C-alpha cells in the first residue's frame, strides 16, 4: 500500500502548495481557492454534457423537419 500512498502524498503536498501560492497572491484563504477549483470542474463537466444533449436534440429535430425525398415527384 505504501507504493500507492507515497505518490499520492507527494501530489497532494505540491498540489495544495499551488493553491496556497495562488491564494497568497490574491490575498484570500487557500480553502476558497480549492473549493473554487472543485466547483469549476463540476461546472465544466456539466456544461459539456448539457452541450452534448442540446446537439443531440437539435440533430433529432433536424432529421424530423428535413426528410429525404427519393424523387422530385414526392412533394
């Protein structure tokens, strides 16, 4: 298990240090920076999924409206 926890602790230590430096630069608490990154991650994932659903809906409507005609006389 140590082989798993050693890299995890390394990335947590240095990743939190990045948030701490950003917070120090902006003059706010590091906890706010960390939670902001988490919220932004959820928003961007949700936006991508919503965009996917919108495009799927739009393509379905387009297929319903524009039907393919096999001949000029199919009006």
